[in-house]
């Protein structure tokens, strides 16, 4: 797949999904699926922030850390981390449209910087960041081993890398369920946990932890279904067809029932760069 075709494919995916999520989240700058602990009564917006906080805890952030988010979208998670942990956050995004939209929301108090670049060619000197993370973005990257290599290069020794991604659960690639998952995500390919751990080890990153967030993500996604009905007319005005909205609402509502038969898990992996 050419770089131009890849970019166009991602642009189409985010035109479809970003506008829908913006509407149901009141344009809060977040596009992640969110995460809720068991028995939580939190709403969808709360779940989105909790997912970011879960990733931040994995990174063991401290004030004044320089942090890189790869695939930052409009910058909502980056702003949250900068505010809650007093970090300087760089948000990297492939699409110019996302960067332009995110820049309009920044204030003079924000300690975040939004940059257009590819995850497979990071425009930073070696050993720049104490922490790097990617949230629901890496499934779009054509060359994930190159992505991991780039992360390792810009991470300081002892620094942490966290990735929250949709991962295949096995080595199969061409089954009909796998093909449907790729189509739904607008993804060229997905990695397994084993592939990420292999790529990390080859680049001097030590495996630290694995957390299966799937059930909590499903609880969050369930909160989207009533929001779709609440904003039905607005979504229709945004040119979403009735059948599409009904399908999304049904998938959201039934996600805890259907996810055991889907060959993916929403997984948070943590790594640490080896000390010299």
C-alpha cells in the first residue's frame, strides 16, 4: 500500500468515526473508546478519561517529564496528561486536519505541542522523552516493527513506553473474523502481543506488564448506545444513515456478549528502555 493510499484510508476512517464520537462526547477532544471498572456508574466521557489515566499510571509519570503521544488526534489525552501530571507533552499526528482542529483548542496555559509527522519517522533527536505512549492508533501503522524501533530511539534509558491497542489473540491472519475486524477498523494489519514483545526486545525495550482491558472497554462502549439515540437527529444531519447508526448502537450495546467470539483483545502493554 502506498503512503498516499494509506493516508487517504486513515482520513476516511476518521471522517466516519471522529465526527460521530465528537457528537456523542460534545467535542471534548477525545476519540478513544474509554474504559470503566466493574460496577462503575461513570458516563462515556468519564470512561475516556479513565482510560488515559490507566495508561498514565503505567508510564509512572512525574512533573517536568517530557512525554510523547503518538497518534494524538485532537489532543484531549495529551492535554489531560499535561494538566494532571505537570508534564510537557508532544502530540504527534499524521493527519493535517487533526492537527489544525486541535490547535484551535489550545490556550496559552497548555504545555502541549501538536506536530504533524509519521509514527514510522519520528522527528525528534535520540533519547528525548522520559515516556512515550500510543492510544488506539498503532493498528493503523503499516510497519509496526519500525514504529517500535522509532519509539526506542527517542526514549531515554529507563524511560517507559505504553501501548493500548487492539491485538489479535493468535497467529491466524486470513480467517473471515480477522478480515471483518480489519475492515471495521480500517486497518491494514494487526499485531499480536507476541509480535510487540519480540519487536520491543529487539530494540532494547524490556517487557514490564500486560493488562487485558477488553471487558472494561466493553462497559464503556455500552454507554455510547444511548448517546447515539439521544443525538440521533444531529447525527442524521451529519449524513449518517439510519442503518449505520442502528448498527453502531447494536454493536455498542451487545459488546460484552459478542467480544468473547471476536479474535481480538483490547490490551495495554508496558515496556521500559534498558539502562546502559
